[in-house]
C-alpha cells in the first residue's frame, strides 16, 4: 500500500489559534470531535454485567448485529492523518479492498491458529494485492463549534476501473433501549435546490440538520440489535442494525440515515480517478 500524506501545514496551525483562545472563554469547540473508540466487541465499554467476562458477553460474531452504546467498529484499515486540538479540522484515510471483505477467511484462519502464532491480518489475505483497493479520505472542517463541513474523496488505487458504493451515515448511539432516555429521530425534510436535508432530533443535543450536496437519495434503518439472530428471540422491529441491505424505513422518523452519495454498485471509478462529495452538519 502507498505512503500517507505529510502532516499539517503552517496555515492550518495558525488558523487554530482563535478556536483555542475561544475555548478558554467557554466556546464549546470540543463538543464534536473524534470520540469513537477503536473497537467495541469484547471490551468493558460494552460489558454491562458484573461477571468480568467481556469476551463472552460481547463476542466478535455479535459485532455486526448488536447495537453499541459507546461507539462503532471499523472494518478496514484506517489512519488518522490530521487533527487540531479543538477538532476544528480532522482528516482520516480509509483503505478498502476492491474484493468483498474476507470475513470468513479471517475468522476461519485465526480460529485454526494457536496463541503461539501470529494473528492472521487483513493484509495477509491478499485483499490488497496489486494495489486493488480504494482510498477513501474524509475531512471535517468547522466554521463554528456547531457548523461542520464534511468532504469525502475516493481514489481508485488499482490498475483498472472498479465499482464502489459509498454510504455516508449519520446515526445515534443506542441509549434508549432500556427505557431510561427518550428515543431520538432522524427524518428527511424537503430538499433544497442543491442538497438533501435530514433533520436530527435528540433530547441531549437538540435539533441538528445534515445537508448532502447534489441531492442524493437516503436510506434509513433503526440502530437496534438483531435479537432474533443473536439470541433466537423475536425482534421488536424488522429494521435492525444489520438489516440495511434488506429493509429500510421510509415512512416515519428513524435512527440511522445513509446517503448513497458516490455511485451505486456497478458504477466504475477509473484508475486513478477521484470523486469528491460534500456534506454539512449544523444547527
């Protein structure tokens, strides 16, 4: 895989001075930032009983079907390229292979290895052979503490055109299932001439709006655990966390929204072409 880009410029460092001074005067620049944990399954963050066995309580196989309360898992190689102290600017890079993600190979091969063997990593599967992968760069820039511009740029690193579907997602952590907090909602509003608009209502953070440039379509689902798959019990709703490909909600407020913003499956991105999309989250 290819080397990463250099660090922050002097101009970016200079631009951070005002937010740092304002933060000292109580302006909430840290309200939105890179606050998700690296991994959730098998950790004490998602372990809610007192037996001390986090691995058994939340195993890897549950990760795709169980709603998290504290964060969200990543499924590819990702790198933090830049981040100012107040999160006024952040930059990430995701590397995703052209081929289907090799879940079964990773699980089966690691299951055959002992504690004396090295872990079988994604790079070992051959998924990135001949640079057949996409770079997905994500930048966040704040115009104000509650005004965030999000730009997503994709680059095909492979030797030939390949298909890619990008689904930028806004979602709520599941803090309502036990009935102690109100249920939030996401709802598509009337489009602007050049943007799709989704309204987010949450008891703790109030009302927010997400604008997606070029008026992409929206897909909705609920961030609920698939208890049918996990524990053999009936689901309260068919719109569960891992059901985005099978059932989406279109008729009332939802809990997770995705924008098919960059090509449906079958859309090819030539090597080394790029595509860039913009979104904005604000009050």
